[in-house]
């Protein structure tokens, strides 16, 4: 009887393990955010930006963002081009997405180190690590 119980548990373990692997193998959330965001010729836009107490998404209407694999970042709106940088770091055991676009309004609002909430081949969701006020930033691939 014990052998049957152990065999059943052993089988259940392999069933769960195989289900878990099949989910993560095809899930782009397991990909490194650096690979996703810097895909060649990929353009991103801000689809959502909440700053402290209000939705400021419209401030970024018309901007497109290009993240290069070497850490360069370009924000473009019409003829206006702002160069910056991006990188991924580990801080206190958490992965953070760091953006630096200088002090040009409204892009200075994006200069921060962001916690990564969600990542896929089409959407990157970030949140400020400061719990005293809510800031959330979403990039969507164009």
C-alpha cells in the first residue's frame, strides 16, 4: 500500500513539473527584459503613466521610444529627439529597469529606477519603487 502511495506522489510530482515547464518555455515573461525591449527596429509608446495622484498618459502622446541593446535610449516626437540611457540592475534582490532621459519636460518624469511588474513581447509594465506615492509606467510595442 505504501508503494502505491509513493508511486502516486511520484507521478503527481512529474505531472506538475511538466505542466510548469510547458508554461514557462512558451511564456515571454521568462525572457530577459533586455532582450524584449531592445528588439531590433522595435518602437515603443507609453500606453499608461500614473504619477502620484493622476493619469498623465496624454503628456507623452506622440512620443516613440527606441531602446538599443547597448543601453542607448531615444525618445522622439516629431522633429524633437531626446537621447538617454537605460539599463537593468539588481537592487536589494529585485530587478529594476533604470531610465535616464535627462531634465527635458515631460521626459524627466521617466528618469527613475523602476520595478518590473510585467514583461511580454508587446507590453512592459513598471512601477516606482517608492511606496509613498504611486507611479506606474507602461510601454506598449507599436
